[in-house]
């Protein structure tokens, strides 16, 4: 293994020693197991290469202060991946297989698990894709599920800073489309927009609801949170937003740990000037404070790392790293 400086990692791929691989053919999954091979050989006509029949997940494993290895709510990733598979006409893994893949992959790559206190973690990326060679538009009959690990640092680089966002002129999801699942095609849709955003000095795009373009949805890789001037947590609700596990966890943390009131409802673009704080949340983003949102020259500013976003971040990361007692079942321990 190359020498890794865990404290200065960015959110980027590092090849680790083992990944879990299982293949589906003739209506069933094979036994599956660990592989040292990070490369995949596909037929040139494999369904995924043309028609994007694929989905993925993202979660993190941590080393706690007392030396345990834990993964944060992986059964919710398992359930969301099953939802993605059903929507993408892909077979769901057999019961228990997803969590077994998590356990085996983490155990086999323990030397890549960042130590407690480095701010880094071991990112786990399950993927599934259709491998059948075909030409007509139809689902594959053969699939591969693969789960690999990569040690990562912060998604937006360096220390926590207030992000600069813009309202995006493109949509990432269609009404009644696939915005609510983790299909790779949603991210393909966003590549042009994120490249343009970066070229123009923005960290991320804020997507509006695709039907009316009057409500806030989410960014390309994270859900959004707002804090009202009264200190309430306001969370955009929409059927085309990805149901973030971090967002769902934060809502519970806000209510049960911080005694905050929480409103989950459509949030109008026209009202964002009324909010005191804004943040992005997700596995990769954790909770990243937002400093400003530019709507075609009209700038909405927020308290960068305000008190509520800060407290939410401290409490959630404390729970994830075992410093604060977690609600029952939130940490899967890997021995
Ligand atoms: N929204 C999008 C578009 C994402 O890609 C992600 C990342 O997974 C999230 C939200 C956050 O979801 P989670 O908290 O489950 O990681
Ligand atoms: C994650 O947070 O796990 C994601 O998949 C988001 C991605 C944009 C890195």
C-alpha cells in the first residue's frame, strides 16, 4: 500500500486492495466474494454503456475514538439501492448480501481506514449495472454488483468554508422521472452544469423544481437545509429530490438532540432571502455551510457557518464517530 497522508486527503478515488463483486445471470446472483481486480471488462454493446442502466450508493465507515470500526446506517443505503434497482429494472440483491459486502470490503481494506481525528473516512461505493450486450432499448438480463472502498477527505476541499452557489438554468430531474433514486443518469445530466458552475467560480448548482421552477430542490450532490430567523430547521420537500440519509438523520438529530422545530415542506425560491442560515447535506458533503446563492445577479447571503448549522454538524459527526451516543441501530459495528 502506498503511504497515505490521511489528514490531507481530498474527495477522490484511491484504489484499495479488495472490492466485493457478484454477478447476476440466468435469473440468479452467484455466490459473490472479494476480488483484487479493480478493472472491469465489458462487451462494447453492454447495456450500461449505451442506455445507462446503472445505479449506485455512497456511505462511510469510520474509526471511533475507542478503536471500533463503524458504518453509518448502511441498511438505509441498502433499501435505497433496492428502490433504485426496481425503478431501473435491475434485480435486487438477495437479503443480507449488501451488508455482507459492506462488512467484507471494510474488513479487507482496514489499512485504508483513516484513524479517528483525521477528518477523513473510508467511503464505500456500491454500484450495479447491466452488462448484457444489446442494441434495442430494453433492460439487460445480466448485471454486476460491485462495492469498493476509497479513503476520502472533505468533498469541498480543505477546511469547512462557506460555499458559493448559483441557481441553475438546467434541470437535473424531470417530473415523474428519476430524481428520487440514485441513478447515474441523474449525474450525467448535471455534468455540463457543474463544469459551467466551476468555470464561473461557483461551488455547486441549486436545482429548482422541474415542473414550475419556483421551488428549491437540491444541488447536484447534496440536499439543502435552511434555518429560519426564528431558528427553525426548514427542509425542502419534493418527489424529485433524492431522499438523503444524512437529511433524514439530521431531522431526527434536530428534534431529539437539539430540541429544534423542523418544517419539511416545499420551499419557494422567492422566500430564501428570509432565511438566516443555509447548508448542504449528504454523505460526501456532511453538512457544508452555504455563504451565498446567486440568482442571476440577485445575491442571497447567509451566515456562513451559523450557530444552528454548526451545532447540527457537530452533533451528527459526533454520533457518526461514536463521541455522542447514537440512536438505536444507527451504527453498524464491523468486527
Ligand atoms: N442528493 C444527491 C443528488 C446526492 O447525490 C446525495 C448523495 O448521496 C445526496 C443528496 C445526499 O444523500 P445521502 O445523505 O444519503 O448521502
Ligand atoms: C454521496 O454523498 O455519497 C454521493 O454519492 C454524492 C456524490 C456527488 C459524491
